[in-house]
C-alpha cells in the first residue's frame, strides 16, 4: 500500500513539474454554464510499451483526472520507445 501511495505521489509531482516548466500549454474547455475556460494540459510519458501496466495506469489516471475536473485539466499520455543497439 505504501508503494502505491508513493508511486501516485511521484506521478503527481512529475505531472505538476512538467506543466509548470513546460509553460503550461492551455486549450479551451467548455463549462456547464455555457462559457469557456482555459484547460490545463498535463503531459506524461513512459518508455514502456502501451501493453505495460505502467502505461495502462497512466491511461486510468488520465480518465479519472479529466472526468473529475470536468475537463478543466487534460492529460496527454505518450509511450516513448527507446531503442538500444
């Protein structure tokens, strides 16, 4: 349990740091009142394949964050392939 909590905290720090230092890309998201607000875009990447548990965990994180913030926070997930010769 401590290991899972630690991993979640590390992911939160990585996503927060990435958005702060990358300039915090923003896109428009609609609100229930009909107006528009700027959405924060968090970017996350892993060097594991898309079939790995780590990547699937990032996809679950993406889904939960976007739904619970009503798409005011968007998450981009990428799998970066690192090839070694």
